[in-house]
């Protein structure tokens, strides 16, 4: 099959996928949406997006695994937006290689995504990058959980994964390691592999071969061991293909991710081809918002990520409109929008201007009137997040299509 024909088939698949998935959420129902603005804006000469588009072509996904990483705040931790996006990706890209990064949020007594269930025994202490009174080694998710009880356990049941986790093969536990750390077992078996990925970070890999549920326990290999700290799980199948990883943290702002000292190690472990950053809501929520400090922090985060992943495509998303304290318009989000767009231009990144797409200032009132958000006028409900996911999915596929077409036109 020649390249032109392959490209044509891929474009037709993308167009069909967009139409099929958009039927689930009818975009034309919501007249206030600015659908003509629904695009990911980036320089046409951006080679990083051309490379990403090439990596997610059907031929490429048949032979290798490509990671997308999405980081954000409570809008991401709730996993309604990511769950819908993950589903849409599984339909658009026939090759899916697993669920990717997950964190057992239940251990930290906070909301867990719906597609996996976590139960546990023993006492666990959580540490978040927002906790200024605690110091711990934190990675991409900005949260960790530690037990000081050898008899503690974690049981994980993965459910409703469908094609995303069919043929589940491996779980990699990213954790601290030292003479003081317990040794993990899964279903009473030692790890099949142990790899150091930092001075105090490693992953233990276990072949679980579709075992459901699986249980993690711990034991002492010497008398010095007194604890075990989990940073993340990485769940993969025996297939090659796309993995959409999402990690969110309730209350997170840009500085939260600057406080993650293991970010470098975990980004190198993941080696993403695309990073999506959805931050700014919590930065700009207070009435006293400092745009200069926000720009400085966001600039530092971008520089940190580019230093670790110089060849990775990056998309910044602007925060949606919302009220402060349920009642007051928050004009700060127009300021964050402008700053984020200018940073994307400066660093030659992509930007998805969700603030404008959803309708701009006071559009959250219309979303609430359409039963798309909760009464806090800040967080969407399931239908609202699914609408957001359909919009982003279409914009990303349009961008991929353009870059793949140009690749063959030259």
C-alpha cells in the first residue's frame, strides 16, 4: 500500500471516529459553544507535533507504545474528563497498550477514578505536593502514600476497562527504595524485575496476566526496614499502542508540580510523546490573584519539562470559566488565558483555549442552566466533562490529521 493511500485511509478513519463519537454528545445542542474556536493552535512548522502525529499513525502503533501524559487539578483527578477521552482514544486508535499511570487515591482518603477500585488494610499516611508542612519524595501525580506496618496490604480491582486493559499483563509499582523500605509482593510473588530510575526511586514489575483482583503485600528482608512508600502504579497490557495517562490532584496549582522532586525521574520513565497541561484554575480562583507570579511559576514549569523532555509535544489548556464562591464572576480566568496563550507562543507549544470555546466570561452560567455543572459553578458533572472531552478529542484529531497530511504532501 503506497503512502498516499495509507494517509487517505487514516484520515477517513479519523473523520469517521469524530462523527461517531460526536453523536454521543451532540455539540450543536449548546448554542453558546464557540465551535469555530475549537482547535489546538500551534505553529504549522512545529516538528514536535509532526513527530507526535507520526508516532500515533496506525503503522507506528502496531510496533511501539506511545505515551500521552495529562496533568492537572481536581478536574483531572475526578477522571470524568479523562475517562471519556480515554474511551474516545480507544475508538480512534485501534491499538491501545493499557491504562498507564494510576494512583490508589483511596489510600489518601480522597476520590478515586471509577474504573478501578482500591481497598486496603493497615494504616497509610499520604503526602501531597500541596502539604507545606510535609516533606516527601513526590513524582508526576504529586501525591504518595506510606505505610509503617508490615502487615498492610493493597487490593486493586480493575473494572470496566474494556479494550483499554484487555490482555492485562504487567503492573509496575513506582516506589521509594532504601535499606529502610519493605519489599513488595503481588499475589504473594516477588517482582519479576526491579529497576532503579533515580537515587531513591525504583519500580518493581510484576507479571499478573489478567489476574483480577490483585493484592500487594510487603515483607522485611532485613531488620532495618520500617516502611514502604508508593508513588504510582503503571498498568500495561501485552499490546503495543497508545497509552493515555492522566494524573490530577485536588487543589493543585502550578507550584504544586514545581514541588515534585521526582518529576524528572518519572518523566524519563514514562518518556511521553505528548504532554497536556491543564492548570490555572486554582491559581486564579482567589480574588487576590498575582498574574506576574503565576506567569513566573508557569514559565518555570515549562522550562523544567522541556529540560527533561526536549522532543516532546506540549499542549497547554486554558482554565474554563467559573464563579468564585458560587456567586461572583471571576475575571481572573481571562488573565490566565492571556498568559497561557502568550507562553505557548513564546515556547512554540500548542494551546487549546477552552475558556473561549466554552463561551467565555459568564458562560459557566449557561453550562449550569444546561445541567452540565454542579451548583458550585466550578466543577462540571459527568455530562459536562464528557462534552469537554469530545471537544478536545475532536481538536486533537484535527491537529493530527493536518500534520499527517502535510507529512505526505511534501
